[in-house]
């Protein structure tokens, strides 16, 4: 247990405050009971998707829009699984729980374990479970704080765009896809102007088309080195 | 209203689980397909741009709010670019927005 706590401490320092921000945002922006924030942390367990869900709930988005947007937002997870596939020997519910709870942070912790520690497969799902514990704790504390204390929540709605801007900067730092990102910005602005109600679905479809055209043109091979 | 949030949580859970479980179900037989590798690299940055516009677009109701959003957004981007500390960037950026608004 001590080993688990020391391995996961950095994640606790990230998850508890971020979860609290989610909890406060959830109760201050929406009219749902505080414990729905905890239920979301238990069942969905995806940071950026939960923040997006607050925006989607506030806009009364359709469930199709919710499904497509969250799937594509989390699409990077598709590629984590692939790299763990060969070594994952857990079976039964532990295996499925680890897959369910494979967040960015759990994935990076597990894949950065030292080789001798990494062989203890039971550690993998326990790390994921402890991390989810921190997340549920943070979300619950934040929701309770938001309900109980009359903190000034004006301007708090900016947490959502701020989170996506941070992720955007990090993506740019790694991928450097300037042309595609500018193209996506143009598509998103156009969709917002044309049909603000269905902006998300429209801009996702247009961006996927842009990606497919870019792929077909074969130009990406020249720019993807690195 | 209550059935709506339960529906959203269920859909959100299934959509998230699908992204985490699909590689284990289809056994990665398509993992090496160049289109998947291409999307794996370029879909995430494109999605983030869309979500930035989606999240700010639903808040910009008038010109002055739009200007404040733009200024705060630039602050977040610069903070993140130079300090690479997500919590700091989000916290300070939101504080700037809250003061200006």
C-alpha cells in the first residue's frame, strides 16, 4: 500500500484539485444534485470529457452529439490500449476494470514503472483504482464545497475553454500540425457562424473530411517525421 | 431533466469505455494501418481546436465578452507555453477572466 501511495502521489496532486474544479463547476453551472458529480466521476471517469459534459448539459446537447464528441475527444485512448496490449495478462474483472480506468495519467504511470515493478500485473489495476479514488474524492469535495460555501463563481465557466486551450498548446508542442490546426479553427468558426446549434457535429464532420483529404493527398508523410 | 443527465452519463461512459476497450477487442489487427496512425497523430490536435472554439463560442454573447474571452485565452496559451503547468494556466487564466468580466 505504501508503495502504491508513493507511486500515485503525483497523480493525487493533479486529480484532487482538478476534480474539485470540476465539482465546483458542475454545481455552479447546472441545477443537478451534487452527488451527480460523484456518479459521473465513478462511471465516466475522464477529465476533459467530464468538463465537456458540463458544457453539453448546459447547452442541452443531443445524446448523439454527446456520444460523438466524447468518443472523439477521448480517441487518443485508442492508441494507449494498443501499446499495452501485448503485456497485459490480467484476466476477468481486473482486466476490464483496468481498461475502463486507463486514463492518460494511469497509462503514463504504468508505462513508466521500472521493469521489475512493472511485471507485477496486479499493481496495474490497483494503480488505476487508487487514481480513480483520488478523482472521485476531488469531484465530490468540489461539488460539496460548491453547494455548501457561497464562493464567488462568476467567471468560473472559463475553466472549460481554459482546459481545452492547455490541451491545444500541448498538442501543438508535440505534433506541430500548424496547417491542420488553423484549418480546424477556420472550420469551427465557420460552423459556429453557419449553425451554432449543431456547431460541434458539423465541425467534427468537416474536420474529418479535411483529415481524410490531407491523408489521401499523401502530403502528411513529408511532414510527419518526428 | 433527470433522465437526460442519466442518459448523458450512460452515453459518456460507453463512449469513453469504447475508446479504451476497442484496441483490446479488435486485437490491434488494424493498428499498423497508415490511416489509423495518421488519425492517431492528427485527430487529437484538431479536436482540441474544435473544442476551444465550441467552449468559447457558446460564451461569447456580445463583443465585449468576446474581447475578454480572447485576452484571457491568449493569457492561458502563453502561460501554458512558457510554464507547462496546466493547473497554473487554468487557475490564473480563469482568475483574469473573472476579474475582467
